[in-house]
């Protein structure tokens, strides 16, 4: 067998040097190493045959032969590992190129590149940075194996750090120990990020598009390391694929953008062709609405459909003041944030606005459509106002007749009320309403009174009642709904009118009255009672509130038109009277004696000649009937007055 060591390395492949000449049997020195090669043993295992031979005392020739065979076997092993590594690298490059060919997600492709680079180079971390021409720096785009948040968010100035050196020279750079390398510019930001990540050895290769560097691909370890030439070349290949992926993605983005522009141009052409049709359509719709008596909300709904948006009618106080005034002066719809405002005006008076919501861009033809709709809306509002004012005058005239002309024919009164959708045979409450504030300017005060009358007339129309201006305020005749009282109706009316005119409105209410058509004089009496309650509220400092005579306790006897003594007694002590009548008890006399004795149970039991416990039990029962506060000063005063009135009226009742 010839000695493979003596063969020329220029003409014999290293793998061939490990084998015997063709047809020659294997020597005993080669056999153990071939077995090691076959099972892929580690490099340390190749020492074992030599050590074993020495331990067995083999000849020097035998040991030399084993040494030579070991060296040849290690060379073959190294060659095999290199080939396997290159096959893996080529496979990874092929897979990456395949991913690039079917590019759908740039981030996914770049992530795959850094993952495979990290795996094949056996580094702790791999990452890729891209230049940002708009900001004039470079930023971290993709990382793999990184654990530090600050490192993952690094933004570096051009020319800073190892990456800056790579970008400037368009050549790969490697450092065995980053913090000891002074070939590149260190900065606090970069060094802090690298230190957080714990990196020591770093390899960076440029991402090239033509002659321009667009970024850097890195592989790094958290320990000192020397990167081999093959590893640098491999990372450069991955960088070329990454650059190609970025270029492809940019081209796809530009293509999609161009297609989107073409689609938008086509849509504009189609929209333009439909503009005339929409203008004609809205003209026909608005004309039809006017002819069939549609309202402002019908106009808004029709324009919403034509403009493919949400159009709403807004009161003048609810629309943006500046935009509304500009629209009124210029006579055009104006943009306000993402909305369009078209003033609804007549003779310089602002009646409201049409608001197109969420339409920052508006075609000129569509803008004119909105303006035309605002003009139609103003005409409808003026027509509605005229009709409403006419109805308000008719309602006011009927109420004036009920208040002043008491000899009217009840049948005619009922017929007039029925035409206004009012029922004079139902139970009603007469309410006197007045503005709390007065103005030194006579014109302003007159305008405020007109607003109050208008709001009261609208309320009366919606509640099937009547309203009229009277005595510097307004009088209303409203039906009493089920579950309501004169007090609740007065308070709700005060709130409603105050909200409508944006000022405090005080309302006094009469007791409920019935059969108004048959007894029209009851309306005038009820109105006087409501006025007295109104004056009492203002004297008591309760302006802006609403109340009826029953809310003032015994003072209500003075305010009520009919001096309803029985009603006051019943409201105050009626439950005690009824209890005595049902049970045959003497609670009323006990309460009377209790107050006469200065609210002393001991003196009360002497007055009644009963045990003090009996007095306590009776008073406890009274408390359950009248409420826990029946002995408070205000309640006690009313109860004592009711007791006296009850005694005075008792003989007449008997």
C-alpha cells in the first residue's frame, strides 16, 4: 500500500488521500478511523486508536502508521463537514430565493433571512437595519435573538457605529470586540443599546441596490469570536437577497400605487358622468317634496340619499356659529372640519342650517345641491311658521274668549276647541307663566315675551291645550294627564319653557277644573288662582319654579280661589280622621290634647285620664299615619290649624 502522505496535494483530492490504492486491502491502521468517519464521531475520538496502541506497547512503526491514518481521517472529516455546511448554506439560500420569488409579505421575508443567517453562522443575534432618507438616519427593521428593547428600537445617525462604517465604504466590516475597536465612531446611544444586548463580536455587510447602500445586515455574538471568510461571504449572499426583496417590494408598492391611481381616475370619470344625473334627481325630489307638503327632515333625508352621506337639519343655536355666519353672508355652503354647513336663512334671519356630516371633500355640483336644499328648507320653514302663527292666534283667541267672554255658547266653544284638537270637557289646569328676568331695553323685553308666547303656544299645541299672551306673561290651559297633579304639571311646564327660551320661567297653577265649556267662568277664576301662586313663588324667592296652591300648606288656603278648607283638612289629617272612623279610636283627640299640653306626654295622659303608655302608643300610631316628621315645626303648625278647622267645621257637618 502506497503512503498517501507522499502524494501531491495539487493532483489528489483530500478525500482520495484517505483511501488505499484501488484494489488494495485496507491496512489495520486505517480501519478504526474509517469506522469513526462512518459514524460521524467527534474530533476528540480520533485520538483513541493511537492512545490505545501506545498503551498496548505496539511498535513504533505501528504508532506512526496510526498517526498518519489519523491525520488523513481528520482531513477527510473536515472536508465532509465543509461540504455539508456548504450544502446547508446553498439550501438556505435556495429557500430564501424561493421565498423571494413568491414575495407577499416583505417583513416575513426579511425575518426569514435574519433567522437563517443566525442559524447558519451560529450567532446569538442577527439583525437588519435600513436607511431612512426622510430623517437622514438608519433604524432597526428586523431582529432575531435580541432580548433588549432599547437595542430593538435603535435609530442611528449616518456614519455612526460599525453600521455607519459599512454604509460609508459599502464593504463588510467585522470586529472581534466591539467596545475595543476604534475604527468606527462610538456614540452613547449605540453603545448603550449594544451593551444592553451584551454583544461583543459583530459582523456587518451592506445591503446594496446598484451602487447605493440602503441598509446593513448584521450577525453578532455575545462573546469574542473570529468570523471566517466563508461566513462573511455567506452573510453577504443573504444581504443580496434581502436587498432584492426590498427592491421587489418597492416595485410592487409602486405598481399597486399606479393601479390605485388608475382606479381612482376611472372612478372620477364615472362620478363625473353621474353628477348631472344626481343634480337632476335632487331637483325632481325637492320639487316633489314642496308640492306634497314635506318637512325639513324630509328634505334632509332626500339630500342624504342623493349625496350618499348624512344630512341633518340643525337649529341656528346648535350649528357652528362662525361657519354659519360665513355661509349666510356668502350664500354658499362652507366647510367646517369634516362637515359642510349651509345656512338656512330668509331676509337676513337665520332659521337653522343643513349639515352634511363626515364629508371633507365635496364636489362643486354636490355643494350647489346642498345649497339648493338649504333654500328649499328656508321656504318650508317660512310656510310652516306662517301656518303655526295662524294656529297660535286661533288658539289664543279661544282662550281669550274663555277668560273674558263668559256668556259664550258652550256648543260653539266645544266646536272651536275640537277644530284645534282640544277637549273642553276634559279636566284641565290653568297655568300662569312669566319670565323671571326683566330687561331695561323695551325691545329686548318684548322679544323675550314673544319667545315665551311662541314656546307656550307650541307646548299647548303638542299637549292639545290652549295658550295666549296676557298680563305681561303667558296663560296656558293644559289637560291633566293620568297620574299627573297640578303641581307636577306646573313644574314640568316651568322646565320646558325655561329650556325653550333659555331663561328662568316661573309657573303658577290652579287646582284642576272640569267642564270648561259648560262653565267658562271657571277659567277666569282658575287663572286668578294661578297668578296668585305665581306671585307667591316670586315673593318666596322661588323664581324659575312651578307650584300649585296645594304646595303652600295652609298658606294655600289664601291662594286658592275656592278656599278649599275641606281639602286642606283632608290632605293634612285626613288619614287620622279616617282611622278613627274605621276603628272607633280616639287618635284625633289625643293629637289635639298633645299639642294643647305643650307636646308633653305626661300632661297629655292627665288631660285624657289614661296611662302614659297609652299616650305613647297612640302617638306612635299617629306617626305611622302622618309620617315621622309630623312633629316638626312646619308640619305641627299645619296639623294644629287643620285640627282647629276640623273642630269648627264639625258642627256644620253634623
